[in-house]
C-alpha cells in the first residue's frame, strides 16, 4: 500500500520534521497511520492528555494555522509528514 510505504520511509535530517522531538515524530507517524488519540496513547503507553500535548506541539512546530473552522490541522500535519517522507526531507 502506498500510504504504508510513505509512512515507513526514514525521515531526512532537514525540513520542518527535523524540529520535532522523537516522541512527537512517533505521534505524527501514528497520526499518519490513521490512529485516534486513544489509539496513539495505547500504542505509545502514554496518557491521552500527553498525546494531546504532543499534537499541540506538532501543530506549533509545523506552523499550522490556528483557525480550526477553516483548517483541519491534523490532516495538514499528516500531509506535511507524508510530503516530507516522499521528498526525502
């Protein structure tokens, strides 16, 4: 499956994803797999609150728009993740 190959590609050392902590990278990878916050929490042995804090930090580091009425930041974060994986950043 194309989505699985994009998700499993190793990240490069540059680009916006380079600003993420290892934990944030793990959270974003699981978001890209389509997991819910509770699913991410279970997979990483974290509380749901910790996942929410990591996601908020991801949104900030990726400079995603704060207007949730016009933008779905979770989708935008995953698209940036997949784009960086595809381009090798």
